[in-house]
């Protein structure tokens, strides 16, 4: 696939992988994106995961058409992009490796490169590398989402090689962009779960990129973005600012025997009767956790309903809250429903975790259910619906 006459896509689709980073379900697979820029000097932009080495090498050799690459630019050292560095070094003895200080500090932890010092081309913020009619400019993007990450701007064709930024779950042989709802969900799930903790760093990177005239974004995962780039950049601005994407409600529940689930679903019914229809209900014991996390960031309001377990929070809810905290969840309105037969205590414990998050507006009072819903609880749910 050609990005342009001189920029060739040589990545690979992985349709057999079950878990990306051994934790995220990817029913539509994942792409590992890599590129070649052909000019007086030839550049390889990143490699791919070891799962697709053979396929990638075939695409690389076809794109090179017998030429020897002059440079390998390493945007990100994570093994799904950098696994084949040592292979390239052995295959092309004259090829130089382009990276920053942190790239080269980490690289020996992954690879044993005999002539490492002679191979290095060290770049820093704003440095350029002339290829002929093309010119690469490098911008550091630390913690988006590793410390060594950098993005590369090709000045002639106005192409941004954005590393993991603007990536998406899913293979790219049948997709373009992520503007329909399903694709946007996968782009959001990718961003929130992988990069979401580092909103401040993403904001800093977006500020740098705002000075560039960009025609095409080439990420390391997901489709190449060529049209309406303002749409994608605006989504990243919203997500990294921790601003709710929509006025809506996620009801997330963790129920042992079904009574807490009944309360969560009853609240959803009451909200709909009150005219509030933008509602998502997630069973934390059974749903895809990364989807639930993504929905929590999408909506402006969050309802947490959990059984008490060993005088604490039922583990699926505890895991959910700790994941939210680890991803810097903030700036939301939250309500709590707790359940317990003899000593309801999950509400207090949930509130303790929420208190460690920034700008959480907790709706009072916490609703306490003792075993199953009663008439008083129904009135409390109706009041909560009106409050929301």
C-alpha cells in the first residue's frame, strides 16, 4: 500500500492475536504499522512485532527494490514495534539507527548490537534529517506512552509519523479512519486504556503538533488518517483533557447473586422513564474491562453499584475503580449504591478510592441496599434519577 509515491506502507495485520499487550481483547485483530520512505537516502520507519516478522520482511524487501536502507528511525521501543531492530542491523551492516537519548539508553536492554555506538544518530527536539527532496523533523513525545517516544514530521509531503498516538485497535485491510461509532469506540478504547494516564503529556504533544501543517497521520497501529484531521485531533484533545465526550451515564455494577444487578437495571429503567436515554449498563463481572473503562471516560456521569465482600468491595468493582484511578479518571459526577446483608460497607470503601481522584462530584447520599431492593430504596433511586 502506498501512502504517496515515495512513502510505502509495509506493516502487517495480525488477525490471530487474542489479547493485545496480554490484556486487551482485540476481536478485529491489530495492525503493526511500518513504513519506507524512498529518496536519495532510504528510511525505514519502525519495525513490527515478532508475530509478523516474516510477512514484514517480504514487504520490506519488495518496497526497497534491492536498495540498502540508510536509516532506521525508532519512534518507540516497545517490542510490538521494535522487535526486529537486531535483525535489520545484521542484515544491513551500513544502516544507521536514528533515535533520541532515551531510545539509546533503553536499546541495550533489548538488543545486543556489537557496533552500537557507530550505528547511532542521536536526535533531539526539532532536529532534522535530509533525505534528498524529503526532510524529517523530530519532536519528542515522552510518556505518549513510554519515555523515549518521539514523532517524526516529513516536511515535504506534510506527513506525521505519530508513533502510538492516533492509533486504534483492529486490522486496517478493511477500514479507513475511525469516524463511525464502532470505529470510534475502538479508537477511544485504545487511547484511554493505553495512553489515558498521560493526558498532560498528550496535551504537550498536541501543542507542538499545532504548529505543523499536517496532511496525513501515519500511526503505529490502525488506519492511516488523511481527511478531516481536525476531527481526530479534537478527539485527542477532549480525551487528554479529561473532558466528558458526551452527556450520558455509565451504570457499572458488581453483583454476587443478582440483587445489586437488579438495582442497577432498575435505576436504568427509572432514568429512561424520566427521559434520560443516553445510558450504558455494564456488568463488571462479565464485560470487557477495557470497554467499561472507555465508557467511564466517554460519559459525564458514573453510577457505581457494588456488593460488599469481605467487608470491602466486590473484587470486579475494586479492580474497576483502581484502574480508573491509575488512568487519572477525573472531572465527573459519581453516585454510589452499596449492598450488604449484615454489614454494608462497599460504599465507604468505594468513596475512599474516589476521594483519591481529582474533581469527583459525589452525589449524596450513598444508597444502601440490605440484600434486595425495598420500597424505600425505590424512592431513593427515583430521587437519584431526578438528581442526575
